[in-house]
């Protein structure tokens, strides 16, 4: 076998591999010999089928299997001998011409193919002690707790029949309706005795507004337009009419915030409920603080590391990002002009985001490798359990899916690994705490998703 390097350019490597026809035939014959004891053919005793006969029956399929095995082994040897760290799976180019391929299968020509690799760059890690990170800190106030209590009380307020006056914002109506588009009923457009809280914005835009001022027993045709990004694509952007009957109207009452209210929502008394709310707010503020700290840290890592990126990895990441962007625009019925940009400018911007993601992914992987950061089976199991809890009633199906799908399991491992690497860096970085307001903490960072 001859292996010759034919390209070494940037992160791209290419080799030409030539396997003599005699070597290929010897390996194929060895495989046919192995099959003698495994194949049962009429007229032959087990293990006594002549190799020549097996070759006539299975020669081409065995040769194809031999070539596939040989190419895999050779690629592994090239990688090991050269100490490559691959950015992606090797790209193998076998003879394309039918005559050349047939000559190999007929045992008249050597196997001559090329294999291309993209290797990972050499990354020189920055000194993490030089990274300064300001951690925003917020402690829940009594006012924050009270705001949450008020929201809970509003969500659990009682309603009582409204015997006088017309429906207004905040009232709860029981209605029935039949929806039509161009005079024809459509799936999901008919409902009986459903409740609508005016001002909740839980229905199609304009539906609740047109019920304001109605009375119990009144019939009204409500005209609306389905949003361009409506989840049912067959209805998106279409004009519809709903022949609606108002069955009853209820007005909201007051829900007193006391021990009885606390018991209603599952706590012993009001103080226990306040404590639980305060703990929940602490978790939310800590999560928001973590997101901001991580963003600052990733920005610093991105700034401190510059190296050539594997072009195919960048292209794959860009295509993934671009697919999301275009699908989102289509769902919202928008164009690049509506977003005050052009497709060319948008492509340039999102390619930079793809490059950032690939760069940071490689840096974090290198840090994790150098620090010998590992993910335990227990951590992965906890992640699967947490994922299953997000689908009540389908926990077993979710569990089975991850158990049988290594790719999906890898997607759960990746964020666990990333968070552990971030923790490791923060231990070495210069982190200082700074008290900030709740509004500043919860304010979204521009382009935060790019991190």
C-alpha cells in the first residue's frame, strides 16, 4: 500500500492511497475463507463450499465490504500516524469512472483513491487570570415578593355573575362560536361554551376587543385576520369570521392575600408562601446573573483567541443559523427589508456569528480537554430525567428515545460540559460582584443568542 500526501494547505489535508490489486484480492479471499464455515448451500456440507464457488456467488459484495473496511482502517492509520485531530469525518473519493471502478472489481486494477481531512487548529490558550468579570447581584426585595403575590392573586381571583352592564376589560365571558373563511367552516374554528377573559390576549388579535360592550345572550359576527406566523399554516394570514354567541358574563372579584390564599395554592400560611416566592426569585435572579457573566466571559475568550477555523465547520454552523433566520422571517411574514437590512448584509452578519460559535466551541473544548473535565453518567441521567419532566405523561417515551439515540444524548452532554468549563474558568478569572437593579439585571443583552 502506498500513501502519499498531496495537499497540506491551512487546515486541509489530502492523501492519495494506492492498494495493489494483489493485496486487495488477498484480503477478499481471506474474507471468503471466513465465510466457508458460515454459509449453508444446497449440495455442500457445512464448511465444505469451495472458495471459487463462493467467489462466484458473493465475490463482488465481499470485495465491496473489503474495500469499505480497508478504507476505514487506512484512514484511521493516516490520522494516528500524523497525530491529526479531525474537525469532521474524512471525505473519501473513490474512482468515479465506471470503467475504472469495474476494473477494480474485476481484479484488473489497483484501488486508487483520495481521502481529504479537515484538521483542528492548534490553540494557544489565554491566561484566564487576566480575564475580569463583573457579576451582577440582586437580592429580592419585599416589593418584588409583593408584586409576585399580587400577580398570583390576580391569576386566582374569583368571578361572579355580572347582572348589569356590558362586558368590559377584565370580565370573563362564556361564548360559543362558528368560524368560517370565505363562507366555509374550517377545522378548529368551532367551539362551545369556552371562557374568554377580555384583555388576556389569549385569542387571535381583535377577537377579544370586539367582545367588549356585548351583553349576555347577544349574537355578534367577529371579523379577524389570522397572524402571518399563526402555527396552523393553512390559516396564517387569512381573513375569518366568527359567528359568536355570548352565553354569560362574569366580573372579577378580589382575592385577599392571607393565610387562606396561601393554603389554596399549597402552603401552610402566608409567611411560608412569601418564603417560597423569595427563594424562587433568588433562583431567577441567579440564573439571569449567570447568563450575563457567561456572556461577558465568552466575549473575553472570543477576543483573546484568534486562529484559523475549519471552513466546513463554519459553513455547517452558518447553514444552521441561516435556516433558523429564514424560517423565522417566513413565519412572521417578514422580509430582510422589513428588518432594515439586505440579505447580503444579513448573511455577512450571521456568518460572523457562526464563526464566533465555532471559535468558542473549539476554545471551550480545548480548555475542557486540558483541564480533564469529564461528564459522569449520573450527570447525563439527571439531564435526561429533567428533560422527561418537561413532557408530563410521556416520560417513558422520552427516556427510551434518549437511551436509544446516541446523537440526542450527545446534545444533552454538550451543555453540561460547557457549563463545567465555564465554572472552571470562573475559578481562575478575576470575578467581582456588583449590586444592580432588578431591571438592569433582567434587561436582555443585545444579540445574546449569539453567545
